[in-house]
C-alpha cells in the first residue's frame, strides 16, 4: 500500500532518526584525522602519514519533540505504529533532517616544502522530509472525524544516497595552511518531490459523506521506485536493488576549501566551505511519476488505525479499487538533478595550558532549510593518551545542547567519540535530535 510503503516510512523516520550535519565538536578537534572531513586544511601536527579507518557520523533532527519510541509499540510479536500519543504534539507543518556519513577509508601524506595530499571514500545519505500534521491525522483516525474539512496530505521530500570519492591537498607557508578538495559523487538512489506539483487533498462532505480526493502530485526517482501498481489492495511500490557503483551514470561533483591560521603561539583560527557546487545528475533508472486527478464517491468512511497496521479483515470491495485508480501515477523516463546543501565552518582554538584548550565555532548550512549552530567547548588532556571535552551549543532547534568528546591514543592508533548532543547519542530511538561521530585512525 502507498500508505505503508511511502508515507509511513517517512513519518517513522521523522519520529525516529530525527539535513544538517553540523559536527561542531569535530571542527574543534584538528588533531584527529577525521577532522579533515570538515576542513581540508587540517592535518595532525607533526605527523607524516595518516590512515583513516572506518568512521560513522550521524546528525538528525525533527522539528518537534517526538521520538521513535513515541510512535512504535509492541503488541505480542507485532510491531505496531501508534500515532495516538504524538499527533497532538505535532506542528501544522513538520520537518525532518537526517544526514549520515560513513567514511570507509582515507589517506593523508605530508610532503616536503609544506605540501600535504589526501584521498578517501565515503558513503553519504542526505534526507529532508516535510509533512503536514493532517497526514498522520488521516492515517491514524481515518476520515470520520474530519467531515466537512479539507485535509492536505502531500509530503515533500528530498532523499538521496551516494558514493563520495575525494582527492585534495593543502599547502602551508609560515603560519597559514590552505587546503582544497574535489569530490566525485556517484549516485546510488534518490526520491525527490516536484515543487511545482505538491498538492493532494481529501474532503468528506458533511451531508451525504461524499468523499472527494484531488491530486496534482509528482516526484522523481532513480534506482528506488520503478513502478506503482494500483491493482489489488492499495499501492505496491516495486523497488530496484542498487549496488551503488563507485562510477555510474548518476554522477556529479563538489568542492571544498579551507584555511587554518596559527595566529599566535596559543591561538589558531580556521574556516572552511564544503560541498560547493554539489550536484548529482540522475540518468540511470531515472523516472518521473505524476498523479493528477479528482474523484468523488458517496457514502465513504474509511478507518485509519487498521489500515496502517495492515489488518487483513478490512474489506472495501469495489470502493477501494475505485479510489486506488484516482491516485494512479503516470510514469515517464526523465533525468533530474539533486543539489547538496553547502556547509560553512568558522572556528577558534585557544591553548590555555599544556592540558587545557578552549574553543568556539560557528556552523551554517544553506539550502531550502538553512541551519545555523554555535558552540563553546573546553578540552582537557590529563594524560598523553587521553583527552576529554565538553561543549555547550545553540542551534535552530534547541538552545540547550550539551556535547562530549572522548579521545584515546595508543601508539599510532586513534579512537574517538564525539557528540554535540550527548543526551541523545546513546538513546537515538527516544530522542527527536541525534548527533554523534565515532571512528578509528592510524597516525605516523
């Protein structure tokens, strides 16, 4: 069913892994090789060769206070969706941001005359979903409570994952190091709603219960949705498995630039601009789906809860088949593009003593949903192999975020765990905002 295959996953995502990858603490940790991902000018001090082993970063948020555990409940062996406890908490319009980055392998090498080179690979996912409160209301309550009302049920989404192969370098002269990096982006899959066709409404007449549905809704898809079959019980999305080739027809590029300035012996400044000009052109298995129609049917009241959780006892007979035809999507082969939001960092670090360092930085992301965050941090290194840190940050969603940093080093091995919002890092299913980064590196 369309409700279960498209709309519900979007809402479960919004309440769970609730597209800004701010990573403030990573930008405050230039001694880590992974910090190079937020500024190509960063390179571990006095190190000649580095290997970035697998690391994973997640930054996600929902515009409300709902978590995954507020939406999902267990009933025996079944996992059921329960909107009952969260609908009243939703805003009229809700937004989901979800970004993760899995860095598989990277390398850095210090050359003579102040040069360094770098290369690596990452798997990345960018998600942004916007949906009206009336959508989960209809899914949960059915149309009975909304007689005489027109409900907007159209979600808006941009979701895409891709391989990121990058190569770059930096040059240091005196107290200034300047870095640049180019990314080759190989698209894996994508769904993107068409901003010119984002209307889908349901109206139930209060006199004869005439149900009116009107749609002018469209979306692009590549290697994710190959067709929509409206026969039988609801909509059935046929998905295509994607192997995520490193080099594919779904290709694009982006650029990073960064600078790091040792202003004095104890103070350093940094700034970077990431994913500039980032865009992927989707050519392989790229299609356009559009539903454009209206229909009226007398005396139709449909339930919500049982549809969501897949009760087999519901029987709409010919009514459901007729309603399905209203939403029939017309498929057309069509190329399209997705754009990466540009990200910007500016930071300051002050070495107060051999064991203490303080810092501040600012993050800003551009795009349809811009995002800004500011953080103040303190780092303590009681032992040569141990570093600890704390951060207070403010962003568009919250003015009370407490972060934490743990770093362990033994010989060439670096292990780190960073979070700009520690309270959610270990309980992502119970939190509306989640942020953390963890990984390993070898430095020589």
